[in-house]
């Protein structure tokens, strides 16, 4: 099951720095796998929607089985949302968070 956690449009200034001239929305979902025997039942899904003129491009990234602690996954989701973490950088940032004990 996936539960919507939050969404945000990437700041225009950040997009302009990257040479992007169209809006990009990021949505974050908490994955909850209650029917698993795995140790970690919480994960994250990120949905990136680019509103390119004449078309919409959607990209999804799943980070499965991160933790069994709901407070921890909520903290990670807050970090992702506040940092406007995209699908491209999600695995790298997740690795850094785990290394730093989050």
C-alpha cells in the first residue's frame, strides 16, 4: 500500500540554474508492506512530473524495504520533501542518510 506523504514544485530559481524552463512537481509516498516477512516494511516512492510544453513526462522511483520504524521513514520523507530530492539523486541521498545514522 502507498500513502501520499506530500508534494512540492521545485523552486523556479533551482530549475533556471539547471537550464530548465518548465515546472517540475515531486510527490512523495510512504510504502507500507504489512503482509511481508521482511524486516523492513516501510519504503518510499517518488513521482517526478515534468510539465514540458506539449507533453507531460512522469518518472517513478521506488526505494523498497528501508526500515521497520515508521517515525524513521517519516523523518526521511521530510528530508526528501524539504530538500526537493528527485528520482535521480534519491538512492545516493538515501545511502548518505543511512551512513549518517538516520
